[in-house]
């Protein structure tokens, strides 16, 4: 039975990946931070009681800032595959917490790769490593962006991800580790965090429809992104580690839509035509430096991985909105 270790298992991507790997027959280990409030909601449906003898899901306390803890987990578990999804992943917040973002999002990757390198050096299991890289690394680079597009990050988050990307490539080249970068463009779902703009929109529209709120406050409506459905992107991450040789891949839809397009689609699916009467622009949500357009060229993923996105933009918005309408008891 293959073993997988997932950082960020309690997040959107980690929860979908855990589901996917459990269905594949893996033994799945995940790291979670200690919290005084429950932070495992997204994986409650696949949770297995510690007393069950046949369980295949194990959660371990830890933190990406803790080198000793990370090292101990890698050495004790000796996974076949490591999926590094954990990060301080909010771009706007990274401007407020740049040092913390660099430590967790950037150096967290180094800590994991150092542990894998040392285990491999001591004759332990050869581990395959997946780094969750981001389209935010491209920043102001002209679209469409592919694996050869130069990076020009426009946020501390983007800078930290560029560091982690090159660290992954370096450990692959220097130590022969099977290490890959999945350069994922924006991927959303019903499990998206509520402070991310897509979920903020569908949640806000649902609350307006339910009569709980009167306004939805947003920042830059003109930013254009390549939005896909998160579970499909986790399959792509798995496929990268099943290849004969490690490589880096861009994952997206190849289509781009503005935040305004997302807003219009969400209100339309909720049966509200005059969306302008409900949306107000708040300057505090603008970034000090903006990324204008992100659009993926997924030619390599199609050819090498046989992967293509299935969920269209409008269907994605509808799926997210319907989940929030149900949550807040609103009817379309």
C-alpha cells in the first residue's frame, strides 16, 4: 500500500487530494496545526476513528515553521509521495505579513526537501515530492503563460512561491530527488476559504438573496484570472508523480474571466439582474501591486499527462453559488 503525506490537508486542495488518494487505496498522512477551535471541517467526512484498526487516514500535529517536527514526520512515516500544499496562501494578506509568508510559503518547502534529501542519503525510501506552485509567480508576465514564461511576481506571496519553485528544481538537479512543480492557476470550489474573492462573492450573493446582507464589498473588478475546479487539479497533481521522470507543469483552463464576470454570473444564477445595486468598491481590498491577467497554456499537461479540465467557468460559479444558497437557506 502506497503512503502519501499531505501538508495543508485541512485546506481546500488537501481535502480533495485526501479523498482522491483514499479512493486510490493509499494510506494518507496529513499535518495539521494545533488550534483551540476545530479546523478539520473539510475532511470530517473522510475522518477515521483512531481506534479503527483498518484506518488509512492519519493526522499529525505540526507546523511548516518547525524544522525538527517536519524532519521527524518524514523519517517516521517514510511516505512514497509528499504533496506540499500547505502555505500562507492569501495574496492580499501577504502584503501585511511578508516575513511570515516567506517563512511558511518559501522556507517550508526547503524544510521538507532537506528532510527528504537526508532520508534518501541515509539509505531510506526514495520519496517523490510535489510542490504546489502558483500562477501568481508569473505576475505581470504577458499571457498566455506556460512552463517557459519568465516569472515576475507582484506580491510577497508570489515571491515566496518563486523561491519554493526554484528550490524544488535545485533539489531535483542537485540530489536526484523526484521533485515536481505543479504551477496551478486559480482553482475554486465549494470548499474555498471564505476570504478568497470567488467564495466571498458566492457567499455574499447567497447572504443577500437570503436577506442577511444588503451589500457585497469588493476590490478590483477588472483583474482577470483563469479559474478552474479544484478537485480536477488535484488529479493533475497526482498524475505528475506517476510519470517516469520528474518535470514541471502548468495547470489551468486556458480561458480567462474578470472578477466582474464572476460577480455577474453569480448574481445571474441567484436570479438577481441589477447586481450593481448590491456591490460597492472598497479600496482596502486593492493590492499595492496588481496582477492584471493570468491565462494558462496547458499544452504540455495535455500532451504529457493526458490531463484536461472538465468544468466550465459558468458551471463552476453555479456549483459554488448553489452550495452557499443551501448553506444560508436561500431559494433561487
